[in-house]
């Protein structure tokens, strides 16, 4: 089952089938169920602000709604985030 973000509707969609293991089970404690579903929701939410989702406004219209300065800061932080993840992975491999 695959949850997804739909930029033209500005919605996050969760098929009912996601409410089964490994994401959800009546035998799991509520904290595990809520944490797993929350992680999926958070993941899909970030797609609204990634390199593709950020091209759509809150009404789902394909338009440039970020200022040039905001776009620059976003792209710069993306580069530093990727570099940090790569460096972390390198450190983990070395230890």
C-alpha cells in the first residue's frame, strides 16, 4: 500500500490498506501505531515542499509562489543537508 502526496489537489492520500502490518496492527501498542502512521504522514507532507511539490501553490496550481530568496535558501540548505547525510554515512562506514 502506498500513501502519496497529490500536488494538484494539495492532499495527502492514505489507502485504507496501510492500516495493516508493518504500519498498524491491533496487537501493537497505540504508541507504535500512531508513530508509524505519523511517520508516513510526515514523509508524505515533506513532498509538498520538495523540488517538485514546491512548484504548486496551496490551491494546487502550478505556479512560482516562492520568492527568489526563499528558493535560494531552500536549495542551499538542501545541499548542506545532503552533504551532512553523506558525511554521516561515511563516518558510520568507517567505524
